[in-house]
């Protein structure tokens, strides 16, 4: 999976190719969609029942997809197990930046309550690191815009997006600034590149 990112491949197509055992150029839209659902769902602890319900497929097919996924990407299951064990030992998990998420229910005797904490142990370091990354990018962009007396304004963060009110004469320079700051905000392990892209328009919808 890291290699797919390093080669700048579409990660969902690359995943589908592995899971279904077909060349990437033979991956269908349906295969990619299902692989995408697993890529996002597995970090929330989604099992065969949840995937089947989400995709409208049988539980048997969903289990087969997840089993193939874990077979092709065994380190993902190892990561999940390690995070749960770390949480049980320490009472918290942390992001790449070291920010901690405390999980007081990780050793609860209540299966449902403990399961929720375990899913958070898996998910929080990923989602939390993404949150850290974009906040660091915002700080870098803000500082450079302030130093350069830019007229354009950074006005909004929406998940992994930043929205700017850009002055036309600054657009080209602003694009360079945004991409540079976002891709260098937090280097990732294993030489996995951080990618960013810019969309433009007279409003946010048009920019997409």
C-alpha cells in the first residue's frame, strides 16, 4: 500500500487490484467502489455485517472481500491489533505528532463499551494525525501570508480542505504557497508522499 502511494497510484484502484486479484487496468468501477468502502470502513472497525449493509451485498461476499483485504495487506491487521494493545496497556493512543487520545473504557467489562473504545484506538491515530497535519499546514500558510502582507484570506477548514478568498492577482502565487505548505506540513513515515491539489472557482461548489 505504501508503494502504491509512492507511485502516486489511485489507492482504491490499487487496493481493488490486490483484493480481486486482477490487473489494475481491469478493475471495474464497482470493484473500486467496494475497495474504497473497505479502505475507509476498516479503520472504523467495520466488519462483514457493516460492509454488507453499506454496499448492499451478501455477508458472505463482504466477508470474502475483507478476508482478501487482510491477506493482501497483513500489516493493516497488525497495526489494528497493536493499537488496541497499546491502548489497553497505556490508556491512550497517540498521533504521529504525539497528541494523545485517552480511552478510559478500553478495558471495560462491557463488550459494547469496550468495542467502541477499541475502534477509537484504531481510528484516532489516523484521523488525529490528519487533523494535526492540516492544522500545521494552516499555521504555515497563515504565517507566510501574514509576513507577505497578502490580500487573500484563508477563511475556512472543511475536513481535509482549506477554503480561501483569493484576490485574482495573487492566485498563481497562492496556489504555490498552499501546495508547498500542505505537502510539507508533516512528513510521513516510509517515504509516503503527501499530495495536495487546488481547485478554483467563483464559489466553493464551482471550485470542486
